[in-house]
């Protein structure tokens, strides 16, 4: 995205008049939140990594090849011809009522009982996250999030100058005792903790799922400390055995704000997501959403609504799920076969991601340019932490490439890792280039 | 939107446990920006005003009846069938390159020479406004804006806790000497002025256009004071004689951020707008946009791009323009015919709005419920000011109703106004219910 540099200041431009010598004449004008805004480290390599010869295990793009384009085309043509004056017109910031009813039916699959009035349609779940942070976070407020966490969430938290405190996970998801400790520590330090942000199912980037028996405990801890829970669940219907887990929102409607999305179960390019919130919060959300985008696109909402009412959307999700399971099987067996000793990884039973830990001494960020040279890309771990951790981790996305490409990608990655480990054995730790400041997500990491 | 009240706190809910007695158990948790967030006064009457028997002069919805729905339907069907896997997939936060090139061609019609790299596609122009405010405004920073100004802009400024200082206008738009005075006063008070927000063409809500001979002077004043200019131009191509005015951005690329939109020239329900910014600002904008929505909908961008390349979009704008001119003629002649003495109004030569001033003693906000009872609605003036002014003004939108309905609406409005003036003559000023706090826009006021 940043292949061309900033232009030279022109003679007579304000920068010169003011005697400044930095390349951005507007530098003194930015808000405090903007000063440290830098591109995601992942994006810096995006241009190279998107070349066709590179196997990208970096992106979080859903594989849409199974979508029934011909029948979608017909449906959408009918929508425009029959209902175009509504579809192409402004709507309310709250969202189209029929779609909000359908969203309640979808959420019921994970045990949620909700009223359509309490659903707010957003421009993707990212906007929901941004709006929730806007409503609750003053600069310096603490947000608890799993470590690692979704890079797009970290970007929104940074935009509102919230401070992220990571809570440890294991193969069963967020660890309740670690949550208790984090809350106790924040209270000792006199910090205001606004909410726990959590992705309970098929975590991005960790690939793990919060054990059912931990869910009530985590809700109790948060309620006891007066801390809201933000439950982000874009992958919940992508369990490879068709399994679903009870949503946190299902058992605590008053203290959980739930974020949902059609990006992984239908089409990411429509940018339709939603927030389900307690009534009073929902009213504020609508007002915040109005100042952000006026209203979500009516057209896209009607496309989704028509798709849900005319297609076998559950069958379609089953097809997606089976495609992703094949890919998960391919990447796990390739990791087993090729990865050098000392590496470990999570075993996802749904979703898009495997989280890999490499042997001590290897820095995944420093290694990334060498991996791209060897025609494989991944997302290095530090992007998923707000505090600099993650240098021995990487996220591998298996959602988009074919199983063959996934196997080839892992073979290449294992080769790069072998060389890197050899280097470490010979010369000690390989240094990483420093990256500082809050990072913004790239669509590649969604 | 707020027809049902907040639910009663349930036994055992957190609100009760904490011993709170307010109806929103989350009240202590909101950010400072959220505390005063209240619904727009305009919206409170929206449910009633949207009944078919009411002539609504309140909304800013474009009249889309002239759109060629059948051929749009065919085009969009082809897009999905031929290019669906791209259209339905994530894109970049920067926007689709082809569309950004086409946007540069559109802007050239108002004298702007720009590189597609410096264009960022947004979810409507409202998102552009929100992102620019996010980039530049810390709490307490001053934003200058015409008085009156666009209600959606005031909503975004409030969301970032910026302080709005209004600058007076006359029939020739923003008054340069008033701008100088506002800047001098802010400097005396030690305030940080971040930018001037201005709608130079066919102003919302004032209906006036900034005189061409004032444009260079306003740019010079802002540059001399180190203040950025945000130029919001959704109506620029809707001049009723086909006239256009030179964009501020055309003569000062380094100090103007330009906001554009397809909502009034094509279709508002697609939510496609853009920002043109100096290079360094543009890079930050892309990062801010990623944390807000990840990326604008690819689908909508490709729909607009295909429309621009296959339709006679200039001919379509001409058709829209002629429809709006007919409506402008109808409302102005009805105002001339029916309004009681002592009223005055602006004479727009493009855009959607007439700004009416009523005789002293009449409060347009207090009068609105009576107007709605008489089956006519308008937007009362105070919603367009951040400082409580505007009680003697109202905005009449002529964009949506038919000429016949416009005439009938004005006839009803004049009747309500006559009664109100009679009341004032008999009993003195009619008190208004107090409304406080920053207001959020409603799509109805776009």
C-alpha cells in the first residue's frame, strides 16, 4: 500500500513557510491517537506476499469458490428490479428490520434468545467492534483481551487510546485464573477496566475454543468485577463436525455484547455484520453508528436478507465447513510431516487458523522476509499482541489456498525454519527490526 | 426509534446488585463522549412524520425514481456472475483502484487535478468526515463550521469531543471577515483550531453557495493561520443550470481535504463516498479506515464503477438536476404565495434545501409538533447549530416529494405559522422544550 514515498514538500508550501523539515506538513495537527499510527507489520510484506508464486498462509480471506454465483446473480437482479428504490435508498442506522429478525434466528443456533430491536446492523463486525470501543473507552481505560488477540481489535482499541492487557490462554481457551489475576492487578493499580474482549470459538489467531465448562466461570468473574464482556463470534458456525458451542451471550444477556458477521458464512465483500447489545447500550450504539456511517448500505442488507430467505444457507455453511476441514486436515498433516523438532501448534476443530510456536532463538518477524523469498508467507506473532510478545509465534491461515498449495507452503516454511534454526545454533539469536506503536489491521489479516 | 422504553432491571441483575437505581445498568461504564449522546431532536418526530399523510419537508433523501432500474439490474447481475468472487471478497481499505481513477475524472469536472493514490473510498461521505475528525481532533480542539452546518458533521465532531465554533454566512456563503474574527478570537483564547469544515456548494441546510470571489480569500486566511480546510461537496454537480464552481481543493491541494459522495448523484443506499487528501494524510486515513470498517464493501464499489463505465451517468445527473429544479421552483413559488409577512428564505440554485427564517417570537422547535399534527414536517433550525442558535430557522427539503406535495406542504406550513404568529401576538413568546447535549444525525437529515 505504501510503495511510493511521500511527495517532496513543494516550494512555498506551508511546511516550508513554517520552517519545518519533516516530510508531512500536517504532522503538528494530528490528534494524539494518530501520532503513533503505523502500518501493520504484516502489511509491509503484503505486496510481495500476494504474488501468485507465493503460498500465502498470511491472509484471513474466506474461500468463496463454493458460492452459487449464478443463482445469486439472479436473486440480486430481481432485488434491484423489484425493490431497487428501497435497496438504493438511505435506511436507518439500526438496520433493516427483516434482516434483524433473520439474524435472531441465526443466533438461536448457538443458544441465544434475542429481540430484533436489540440487534444493530454494522458495516462488518469490525465496525461493531469500533463502535463498542467508541461507546465505552476513554483514553487510558483498560481492555482485557486474550493473548494473542485479533489484530483488528487491537487496531480499534488503539484508535480510542485504550490500553490492552492480555490474558493468557491454553488449548482450552482463556484461563479463568489468569483473568482473575489480571482483574486483581488492574484494581490494585487503580485502572478502569471497561471490558473483556474475547473470541470464544475457533479463535483468531490461536485456533482454540473456550471449553464449555469455563464459560460460566468467566461470565461470573466479569460480572463480579463489573466488567462487560464483548463476545466476538465470526467463526462459531464453522465447527468441522457441525458442532456449536453455547454463546456467552446465551446465559448472560445483561452483561454481554455480542458481535456477529456474515463475512465467513456468506460473503465478506458485502461487509454486513451485527451487534447484539443490552437495550440501553443498543440505543447508544445506533447513535454512534449514525455519526460513523449514517446507515449501513441498504442494498447489502437486502442482498443478505434475500439470500437467507431463498437459499439453503445452512447447506452452504456445511459446504464451506467441509472445504475448511479438508484444508485443516491438509495443513495439520503437513505440519506433522515437515516441521522440525521443537515446534508446536494448536489443533483447531473449526475456523481458519493454526497458531505455531517455534523453538527459542527463532524470531518469526525477522524470519518473514526470508520466508517470502522462499515463496511462503505467514503472519508473525507480534502483530497479535499489544505488548511486544509473540516473537516465537506465527499464525498460519489455511482458509484460502487449496490443500495441495497448503502442503507445499508448509514444506517451504519448514525449510526456511530449518535454515533459521541452523543459523541460531551457529550464531545465536537472530535480531529483529524494532517495530513500535499501535498497529492497524489490514484486510489481509481479518 | 425509541418507541419502547428500556427494560426493567431484572432481579439479580448487576444494576440491582450494585444498588443502582438508574434504568441503564451500564451508565457508569460509558466513555466521556457517550455520556451526553442523545437522539437528534429531528428524529424524535420521525416516526410520526414518516406517515404517508404527512408531507415531509424534513428528510434529505434523494429522489431516485429516475434511476434506470432494469438496466442496473442487468448490469449488477452480470457483475455477480462474471466477477462475483472478487465482488464478494474483502478488498483493501484504500478502495478499488479502477473506481479511484473514475473518481478523479468526476472531480476534474470541478477543476480538481488529483492522483488516484490520494483518493480513499469510504462508506459514504459520513465515514470520510468521521475519519478526518478521528485523525485530527483531540477532545477540546476547535473546529470551525458554517452556522448553520450539516447535522451529521456536528454528530461526528461531538463523537470526538471537538468544540464547534460557528462562522456566519450570508447569501454568498461563508463571510471571510467572520472567519478572520473567529480565528483571531480562538487564538486569543489559546484554542487549537484544527480545521474549517465547509460545504461551499448548495449548502446543507442553508441552500446558499460560496461566491467564487470569496474562495481564494478563504483559502488564504486558513493557510495563513495554519488551519486545514475540509471541503464537503455532495451536491456540487446538482447546479440547476448545469453550472459548476471551482472546488477549493482545485487551487490548494496541500491544505484542503475534499469529501465526495455518490449518494446524491447515483444511489445513497450503496453508501459509497470518498476522501481526497494530501499524500501523508491519505496514508493515515487508510489506517484509520481499517480500524473502522476493515474495508469498504467491494461489491458496492464495483457496482458504482460498472455504472460509471457503462451508463450515461452525466445524462443521469442532468435528469436528477432537472427533477430537483422543478421541485425547487415549486417550493419557492409556494413560499412566495403562502408564507405570512415577516418570513424570509434563501433561493438555492442547486441542491436540496431552502433555509427559512420566521418572525421573532416563533420558535420552530416548539412549533414542530403542531406542524406534524397539521400533516407537514420540517427540520427545526437548532439541530444545525452546536450552540443553541437556530430557533427562528427551519430547513425545508424539496428533494423528495412531488411538486404537488411540496405546494400542499408549504400551504399547510403557512397555516401553522399563521396560527403560531397569532399566538405570539396574543400571549408573547411560545416556550420551547429544552434539548441539551451533542446530537447525532439521523439518515433522515442527510
